[in-house]
């Protein structure tokens, strides 16, 4: 039987006496799309950073494909994992192409091979190839985020970590990019772990939702399973999009009647 893509066993992390993550146990199979949801301070981003080796756990064990991450040099680990976050973090002094190819440049991949991969990735994220010569400052927010996704995919990772990747975008762009990324996830056979505060986004994109509270996994399951949870707070969280939709519908009807 294949090992899970990600296995966290009894993982804890504290900052100055405050437990950000406590005794966290998660098993994420290869090919899954998992959303981590929960209030601010529930440990979502800390969990993502520990998986990526950006933060060291105080205790517990983290494994990727059965191998402990502690046995891999941090920079080697991070080059095997795609990482996308809200601020994108493109290097302003580099062109779009140079940003996308940064990992391959560090790995001394030949220039012709890097250029071919950049074109392939621009196609993959639906950006014209001539964007490769542009500065990140010349792009819209949605275009910069597409470049961020392309950069994360450059080294052909099997695992993608995403921290509020579309949170700074307008609602229409956010919805479009979310759907496009889900198609890429399926097309490339990725495993994705995404932190989001948007329950609609989590329900529409993820196969499995992990509800975090107090640094631990309070509940885990498909949207349908969590909607039937015996925990009223979990059910209320999953039901948020429906309640919002009902209020929007009522407001629109009220405006129409006026």
C-alpha cells in the first residue's frame, strides 16, 4: 500500500508560550485536494509552513511520501514542493520568464530547456508567451497570480501548498482562477493543500475539508460529510455559503420590489 503524500503525527508548534498547533494528526493521500479552514489563529498557515520546512515543529513527525522531512535538506525539500501565497512574491527586478524559471536557474538547467519550460507553463496558466519579457509591475493582480502558479509548477512538483492564493483578487477573477487551478490539479495529478477563509471556495474546489480550531483538526471530511456533522459549529461553518446566498437573494428581491 502506498504511503500517504503527507502524514502529520502528533505535530505541535508554539510561539512564546502560545500553542499555534497542538498534537495535529493528518493523513493526506496522493491526488487529494484538501482545504484547511478555520478562524484566524487556528493554525492553518503554521501547518502549511511546517509541511514546507519553513517552520520547524516543536514535536511530532511530518512525512512526505513516507519519508521524514527532517531527513531532507530544507532547500531541496522546498524545491520539490510548489508554494503559492496571497502576496505572490514575484521578484520585481526580474522578468516574468525569469521569475517562472528561478528554480530551474538555481538547479543550473540549460537556458534552452528553461525557455521551453517557461513557454509551456505560460500556456498552462493561460497567459500569452510574450508576457515572459514583461515586468511583474506591468501585470494585473490576476495575471501576477497566474505567474505565481506557473513558478510553483516549474520544477514539476507533485505537491502544491497554497496559502490564501486568490484572497487579494476581485470576486470574478478569484472564481475564475480557482476553477482553472482545480482543472490544473486534475490534469497534472497534483496533491494540493490550500488554506482559505472562503467557505464557498473550499466547498467548490476541495475534495476534503479540514476544520481547524485551537491548532488541532476539529473535523475532517467531504463537504457533504461535514454538513451532516454532529458538531453544530462545524455544520454552521459549512452552511455559511447557503446562508449568505439566502441573504443575497432576499436583498435582491427586496430591491426589485422597491
